C-alpha cells in the first residue's frame, strides 16, 4: 500500500528536523488533532473586574474622616498610598 504525497505532512517533517524538543512536542500535538475546541462549558465573567472590597472600604473611611477633601484630593491621597483610583470611581463608591 503506497502513501500519496502530502505536501503539508512533508513540510511538517522537514521543519521538525531542525526544531528543539519543545517545538517538536507542539508540532506532534497539533499533528494529532488534539486541539481543544471551545464548547461553551466554561462560563466567563463579562465586563471589567470589580474593585477590591478593601480598597472601597479605604475610600469610604478616608472620605468620612476627611470631609473637607474633594474627589481630586482623595485621588491624590490614594495615589500617595500606591493605589490608582480615578475620581469617577471614588464618586461611584461614595
């Protein structure tokens, strides 16, 4: 039984000859057809990730302790502590 000439198979064999072992494993994996298919079984969260509860509590605490400060000053104070929070986010929390 003779095999027909498959140029893609020939190319894979030729390229695999000069690849390192990790790359050969990838080519073998793809050649076997074991590619995972997206079947919708994994439920992904939509939208932007939420703010950590500790940071939201810190914003509320800072705003209650320093009532004279505005949103811009709260943003600057949080920036000094190493947190990057926008004025609009602080306004939504408060």
